[in-house]
């Protein structure tokens, strides 16, 4: 699976091109031959496949102390 890059042509508008990461960016539009500029994509999907990327691991010390206090107080169960 290769990444898809977005380019903007002054004549044709925005188009997508599937390229290898190591490929050089396009300089000319494949449709009209005009100059193009590669755009920064907004659709970046990152999948972390390793451990250690949990939001709870980077909590502040203040958050951790409040969590300890809350866990020490007994919860009141509601009877229905």
C-alpha cells in the first residue's frame, strides 16, 4: 500500500497521486503538463502497533494525586 499525495495544479485544480515515499514529488501535472505544488494532507492516519501509547501514562502529578484521593473515598451506592 503506497501513500496518496495531494497536488495542486494552477489549471486543473487539486488531484491525488499514489506514489512511493522515496519517489520525488511531481513537478508537472500529468493532465496538462503545468507546474504543480504538493499539498500538506489533512487525512493522516497513524496506527501505533507498539505498547506505551496510552493517554493514562502521561498524566500530570496533580491528576494522579486527585485520582488517588477519589479511589480512597468509598462510593455510595444508590438503591433503586
